C-alpha cells in the first residue's frame, strides 16, 4: 500500500488561521501542479507519437475556439 502524506487532524485545521490554511492550500496545489507537469513530461518522453498527436489536437482546438 502506498504511503499517504500525513494530513492534519480536523481540530488542527480548524484552529489554524485562515491565512495559514490558505498558504497550506496553495503549497499543496503548487506541489500537485509540479507533480502533474512532471508526469506529463514523462509521458511525452515515453510516448512521443501520442504526445505529438495531443499537441496537434490541442492546436486545432485553439484555432477553432471562438473568443
């Protein structure tokens, strides 16, 4: 079973000030986005044909999108 990060108890979360809670949320979000970008880069390296197809599909979506 994978190791899960230690999450704060509900009481400690309620005791934290809103600024601290917001900063913690931003830190977790930034870490998640870094992990997501790293996973995308790895997938693109492992499956270059799929990555190229995804880039072309994204470019087509952007060309046909109406602002």
